C-alpha cells in the first residue's frame, strides 16, 4: 500500500518546474538528506544515504565500491544460501562465483566466527552477509571479519530499514548496508533502494558505480551500470516519508493482532512479527517439518496466501546448481519450517483471525489446541 496519487502530486509538480527527471535531481538529493536525518545525521554532517534504482542495484554498487570485480586470485563471494536470489545474482553480475555457507540457527545469518576460519576465505574477493527478513547481523563483528581477513564485507539488508531506523548507530563507516525500497518493503519508493554508509569516499564510489563509472566527468573510470533512482520514484519516497509514522503505527497494530490471535490459539511454534523482523513480514516457525507441511497444506486448501520466502535455499535452485557449497543442514531445517503469512498495514483483525484459525485447524489432531491440556500459549518473539 503506497502513497496515493494526490499525496505524490505536489512532489511531481517539482518536475514540471525543474524539468530534471533523473541523473540525481533535486528530489533524489532531498530524499537522501531527509532519510539521513531520519537516521540521526546532523544537519551539518554529510548524508549517509545514496539512493539507487533498486535494492539489487544498491547491493551490486556496494560490491563494486568495496571489492571491484572478481579476479582470478579472488573469484569467490561467500554468502548464505538462505537468502533471496538477488543476493547471489548481484555478486555474479560483479563477476564473482557464489560459495554458499550455512546459517546460525538462532540468527538465520552467517556466523562471523565461521567466516574467520573458513577454508575458502583465501579465495574470496567479497563476503556478502544478509539481514534475513530485516534482522541485521552483528555489524561490529563483521567489521572485525573484514579487518582480520582483508576481505571486503557488504550487507544485503534489503528489509532492514526499520531496524536501522531504530538503531542508526549500526550504520558503519567500514561495511556498507544495501537496503531495498521495493513496494513490498516497510518504506517504499515503489521500486528503489539505497546504500547506507558513513564513508564519504565510499558513497562517491556508489554514485560512480551507479552512473556508468562516471564521476565529475564523462570518462568511465570504474566498473559501473545505470543504477540511479529516478525523480518519479523519489517523489513516492517523499510522500511515504510524510506519513511514515502513521504507516509504522498501522503495522504495529497488525502485529499486535497477530500476536493476540496466535496466543489465543496456543499454536505450537513461534511467531515473528514487527520488532523481531521487518514489519513487512509475519513469519511462523513450526516445531517440526511435518507440522510445517500440514500448515502449508491447510493454508493452501483454505485459499490463504503463504510463502517460503527463500524457498529451500539458493543452492537448490537450478541456476546455482554448479556453485560450491558447504553442508547446509540448518538452511534445510529453517527453510522447511518457516512459513510466510499474509501481512499488510491494513490487514484487518478478521483477516488475521482467519489466517490463525486456518493454522490451528491444519495442525495434526494430536497437536491441535485443547483448552483442557494447553498450559503455555504459542511463543511470540519481538525485540525489546
């Protein structure tokens, strides 16, 4: 649910006056400044945001700005298999060969200690960490990984806007975070993204990478592509920022309704909603693979939408079949048990009740809710 045409119109009128539609126009630059202020940057300090055409463009630009293109000596990109396809595709477009690693069972992200001792590290030209469903990894630990290994680290934080908003100190001057402003995200420009980085020289490299390798001239001086945000998408972003507090409050209400509904049904499993993950998600982690399959079957039969957002992991996708990979038992387990449920800022309590009741009915008989036996309601996780 994006801003209405009437909310965007006043910003589009700027384009009629300036006739500047792309190539880092006024609306794009002002949006970067407004977002930087949201992240606590003082008016006298440089911005920490560089916008891009998509979240994937942000990630690709971050790789080029930190690592450049792959070399024969450093051909690998170390990254989790448990992520969206764009993570590995961005690395591939920069010439790297994905090497898939397993995830930590609690964070669903790469283990920094594993990276420090991984035997493939000497072949890695870049490490692409992921903020799964908006759950940011330990940024300070990733900075130490980069310092110890001498391998640049970038973070695919596609859905991490809210977590950065709540803790802007996580924005690093060493490790850039690429975020997505896709229509499915909490903050959206319809299509778009940004790199968050407290490194002025690095941000200039992001601008250069997303402008065909040009910077202050028409000479291509680095690997690049056309990854700039247009003024039209920036207009959507400004209108979204105008009502961001209202939007986040609406998401909080939907999350609260989900938590109440799951607790009332005492579902065996764990619900993850805004706070524990991006508000754009409602995730249910079943206790067993068999129960997860029963829940998916029940949702399907009741015509309730669901997703395995990262499918079985990238290693299982045909395009990545030839990529090297570690054993991936945690990826297999989490991907089989985690179910994406419907989520929107205007999802009604009745819609949520239907979803949760469908889950309850879909459980195997021995696991269905029995008010005479249930001792503890379904666990609900949120961050403080």
